[in-house]
C-alpha cells in the first residue's frame, strides 16, 4: 500500500486500483478549478485584493493633492525606478501603474502571496480537510502542484488588480498620451500600455520564489497562522538583509534583490541584464523550495 493510499478509505483504494492507478486528467483540472474557486471566494483573499487595489488610489490622490496648487513631485532616484515614475504621473496617468507596482512589490504584494502560500497546506491540515483532499486518487504530488498553481494564479491576479486599479485612477485624475521613457525617448500610448502589461507580468513572475518558499513552510506545520507568519517574517528579514552594505556579496542571491529591475522595461532600448537575473533567481528559488516542499509533503504523515 502506498503512502497516499494509507489515508484513503478501502473503497477509494479499490476504485483507484481498478482504474489501474491512473488519474483522470479531467479530475485534476476539476481539483484545480475547485481550489481556484475556494481561494478567490474567501473573504481573506478578497480583503487582500481590496488592500492592493487601494494602494494606487491613495498614491494617485496624494499626487493629485500635492500637485493641485501647481507644485511638482520630487523624483530622480535611479535605484528602483519608483521616484522617477512618480515625477511623471502628472504628465501621464499611465505612470501611476509603474509607480503603484514599485510601491507594492517590496512589501504588499509579497505579503499577500505569503499569506496565500503559507495557508495552502497548513490551513487544510489545521481545518482537518487535508486528509479528505487525499481521498480522491490524485496523489500528493498532484495536490501540491495544484496548490502551487493556485498560488501562482493569485500572484497574477493580485498584480493585475494593482495595475488595473492604477490605470483607472491614472486615467481619471491625469492626462493620457505619449510617454517619455527613462532614457528620454518618446513612445506611443499603445506601446506604453503594452509595456505596462509586460511589466505586470514580470512583477507576477518575480513572486514565484516567494510562493515556493511559502508553500515549503506550509508543509512544515499544521498551523496556517504559523506558516503565514513565518513566511512574512522571512520576507521581511531578507529585505532587511538586502539593505545591509556589508552583505553585498550575498545580496545578488536574495530573491528580492532584482525585484525593481522591471523599471528597465521603460528604457529605450530595454536593458535586459537585471531582468534576466531576476527571472533566473526566481526560477532557482522555485526549483529549490518547490523540490523541498515536494520531498516534505510526500513523506510526512497526514493525520488531519
């Protein structure tokens, strides 16, 4: 008897064996659909998305008030791209998208991902539903992959919520039109909109390392709150370490080090070096902690 079968009722085991041990692909998609619906219907998830959507609104209103009397926003910080984008918002509302993503990426977005990922397995164990999720002959590996896919879907949705909220507020409060890139060249609004979408996708991809880390932590405990707190705590710790000059030799290996490299997509031509490094380090973290999560989850005793 396999370790997955150890938690199945006899009838389910017999049914799985009669099916030759094969899992219907439609059942896997059904599990993914169920997980997506469950995750996005939770009040906690909706509250997180509401907070993320509120950030661009607050930034847009603050910039409007600050510049309402003819004043101007400060800017010019080359590191991270946030302040440079802020100084351009009054000229073009599309820059609010870039500013909002720069403002939410260091903390708000990864915190939200940490909450969802940390609760993925530990929350089910704490609620006593993890054992029953394994009743259907899907296997632990498929369940873990489904949880990770759901977390990745949340990464994308959360990023798009920030971008769409910022675009809406920017269009309402500021003019839209041709953009001036960081390099000083002019591009059309349509091209700028395309780059905004690409930046949103890059930001979502920048969170896959945090998602894998949170999922791994979630396999270590039966307490959803403990897993979420640990993931967020690790996130804060890494970001603090990334600001200590004495650790400059280690900082390129921190998952957060190249997060704000998405600003390079607003250069003409695009500067790809840091973008590639960012995606590479995220892929490395996803592979390492994803493998660790699989090794832990497929060997642990499921008692809840």
